């Protein structure tokens, strides 16, 4: 446990009904007892009504919560003061805590203490920050799973299996005379390496798909000029954001919007129509469109259903074939085709919405699965995969202790995902991204 006591305002410092000032550390109870003029100790895990005093003058009417060490958020004695939400009174209470021996907490220091005191692992700490920064229900749902220990559940079977194999290899290296133990030869180890390689690759693939779904699909509407791309974007976001005219080439820059479908979020981009043009400004717009296509997670290829397909349509379809995409025919009120038909200008796009939800249904299921859920975790898994591949490829060329070292390195990288392998620079960097008071 830390020797000092920290405090911070944990709610936004604005006018409001309630504010919370939080304090954690060995002196939290003595400090609040003094400021609230309490004559007896608080009972753990209780909340009491009282007042905060500035010397002998009552400053504010408050509710005081007390959480005892090892059962609090930080695993230390912890006090939360629920006061009136005025800016003056909130700051004044914080000043009294500081004047009586607490120090101002650094960003994320409460959660950092929770991690360092063994209350949560590093992936759980990241999930707390994810919850604070969640912008949609998918991100909040993902964060809640992380707080509940989804990453630990995902990795624990791997930890157990790898440790068992390492233990058997150690016995073979250190005590070769123990003939009753399993002999861990290269042939015996190879199936484990092959299985781990496959599992790591699956975890990485699922994590990358999961992150795309959680954060929203970067979706580009692509097609020739005047096929109704801007009308479709406006219909999807239910807002007249893109200019719609019957003049080809109206859209010369990227127009963006966000739409929440039944099970998925689309980060929409309406692009300039792709075609041959001598207009220099339009050429810039077309170049931006092609760049957006390259970076997209998903394409909506919009065709004019009232006309026959031509060479430019075929070229656009060829560009889209290497991306996840749907081909959509607009102007179904004039002519319908086999496949997905809409009338964007009239807001008739339900068939498209249903098709998108169906296309990504399997990916959406990952929101209820235990998966790696940020770039740091995925990067460590990719490093571990690289180590396992190298160990597997060289297994017959090097002695058993080299294979052991390779497996141990992979294990250490996996342990770093949960923060079981402590790296102070990583911890410092991560918690600096938290807000003050969390």
C-alpha cells in the first residue's frame, strides 16, 4: 500500500446538483473525520449524512461514503464526499483535503493504484478508461466485458497450457534421468507450437474484426456521378448534409456522417463520382475518393438501376471486389433488379439496411465474445505470434533450451497484456490518458 493519500474532484467541475470529491490512502479516514467533526469512526461500506467544516464554520451539507482497504476501488481506505455541485464549494472541499495532508492525484492515479494493489489487471484498467470514453452502446458494452474480466478469461487457458509445457521442458533439461516424466522432444513440442500459432492468429483476426465493429465501419459510398450517392447518405443519416442536384460532379470533396443501424454503426463517407474528367478540381475530388476507398472497411457500390451498366460501372465493381461490399441499385421506382434495390431520393432504403446488418451479423456476435479489444493488446499478441512462428521454424535446428526460451518469450508477451509483466514506462504512458479523479 502507498504511504501518501491522494484526492481529486471526480466529476466535471461545472455548476450542477452534485459533485464528488474522492480521496484514497492511509490518511483518508483521519482527514475526513477531522473535516466532518466526526466523533467516532465510520463503518466500512456505509454512507452517512453530515457537514464539511472549514475550521468551525460549516461549509457544505454532504453525504460521505467510506470504503475500507482491500474492498474499495483502489484496495486502500477510500472516502467519497458527495457535495453540492457549485464550483466554489467543490474546490473549497478539495483545498481542505490538500491542506490536511492529502495531495492532488495525477490523471488516472486511482485506477493506477487499483492495478498496482492487485485490485484489477492492466486490461481491466484499460476497460475502465474505455467506459469513460465510450461513444456508442457497442463501445460501452465492450468496456463492461473488459471490466468483468473478459481478457483474463480469454488468455487463462493459454497461460495454463504454456506453463505446463514449459514445466515439462524444464524437467527434461534439468533432470534428464527422470525417465518416468514425458520426454519433451522436438516432435512432442511441435503440435503445441502449431496449435498456439493457429489460436493466436484466430485471436488476432477476431480482435481486428471486433474493433472495426465496435468503433464503427468506415463506410464509403462509391459510384459514378449522379447515381444518388448524396441522396443515399442523406437518407441514411436522416439529414440534408450532402448537396443533391441533377448536375453531375456536385460532390467534389468528401462528405461524412454517422448512422446507427440495428446492430452496427456506419461512419459514412460520400465521395465524388468516379469517372474520367478534365476538370482539375473534380480530379482532386476523384483522387480523394480513391484514397477513401483504399482505407475503407466497407463499400456501398451504388449503381443507377434505371440505366444499363457501362464501362465505368464495371471499373468501379472491379475496384470493389477486393473489399467487403454490397452492390446496390438505385431508382427502383423506375426499374428493379435482382439484388438490393432502393429509391434513395424517396428515403426507401430499408432493404439496404437489412442487408448490411445481415452481412456483418457474424462480426457483431464478437461483441458478446471474449476478445482482445485494443491496439496494445493486439500488438503484443502479434509479437507473441511472431515468436512462436520463429520457434516453430527453427525447432529442429537448435537445442531444447532455445525452444524453451522462445516459448517463454511468447508467454511473457501474453502476460504483458494483463500487466503481469510490469513495465513502468508503459504504465506511466497508459494512465496519463485517463481523466483526473479516475
